[in-house]
C-alpha cells in the first residue's frame, strides 16, 4: 500500500496536470474562433474557383491543347497522396483519422496494382506513415516555424507538387485533410487536385450560358490551374487548423474532467488510508495501556 506521502504527491501531480489541460483547453478555444472564421471565409473562394474552372474546362477538357494539369497524363498508375496533418499532438484522434483515411486509400490502390507515393505536410502524419511506408514518402513539409498560415505556405507546397508532376513522377494527386464541421465533428476528406475532378454541374454553374474568353480558354487555364492547386491546399490547411483546435479543445476538456475524477478518487483513497493508520495507532495505544 502506498504511503500517505506518495498519495499526497500523486494528488499534487494530478492537480498540476489538470491546470495544464485546463489552460490548453482555454487557449485552444480562443484560437478556434479565429481559425474557424478563416476556414469558413476561404470556402466560398475555393468553391467559386472550382466553378469557374469547371465551366472553362468543360469546353477544352478533351482537346489536345488543354493543359496537362487538366487532362492528366493519360494514366493513373502512379498515385501521389498529399497528406496534411498537424505539427502537434494532444488533439485526440484528429491526426490518426486523416492518416487512417489515407492509409485505407493507399491499401485499396495497391490492391489494384498501382504505385503509391506520399507527400506529407505536418510532422504527425509523417511520423505515423513512415512506420509502414517509409520508402514511399517522397517529401515532408514542416510548418512548425509558421505561427500563422499564409497563402505563401500553400503556394510553396503546390509548386513542389506541380514540379514533380511535370517531371512525370506521378499521374494523379489526391489531397487528404480534415474538414471542420463543429468542435466535436471533424470529417476526414479526400479531394483529387491533379488532374482536378469537377462537379458534373460545374459547366452550368455560371448560368448555363455560352461565354467567350479573353484571352483564350487555354491561356486562362494555364494561369488558373496551378493557382487552383494552391487554393485547394490553402483551404485544406485552414480547415485542418480549425479542426485541430476543435479536436484539441474537446480532448483537453475530457482530460480536465478525467483529472478531476482521478483527484476525487485519490483523495478518497488518501482519507481512507489516513483513517486506517489513525485507527491502527489508537488500537496499539489502547492495547498497550491494557497490557500495563
């Protein structure tokens, strides 16, 4: 049985941990508001970009003059999985859910005889994937030094991905991230960005009318397609940031309540042990007095 000193140390340590988890919960809650607002503000722009590109691509997608980013390489044998996760943990199943989604896709693709490569954005996803797919990870982008996410970060990632595509290192690229729905709900999402897959209604998204473009549609696509990859990656990073803080807030709230329950049980054990020791000492005193 642990001594009273050991029990007091355990209670003090649990209380210190509870203070830390409570503080982390409050910090996550304060950062969540801004991250959620930023992610929600980015959604209309990304959706509008897809609609415009879908409308333009509908008229030139089958032409040989269409950009390679739009029509693809003509094959889907080599798949690049762009997995975006957080740089830190203590956020419940947030990182694991994204990695699991990517791993399931990789297993399904390899079962079809396709080659799979991983491009990791975020240390936590890289740490999990390298246990099983170390030889298939082609690059890691570490954003721990970035205090605030900017479009330049996504643009740098997009340039690296597009450069690999132009070198014929892969045929299709799928982006994995967690879409923010609420504090308790983050949805692992997969989106193919190279070549982009547009909604079948995208061609009618601008009203179904016929438009003339200046400059030519092919020239517009040459400019907009690389930017669209960066926009979708930026949207994914912002969604991840909001999802991370939501998941961390929930995880730290659960940890704080669990710590409170542990303190209650440890205090009860401490009081019972202390009472048993006092009772034992009284019995020894009374027994000694009767012996005299």
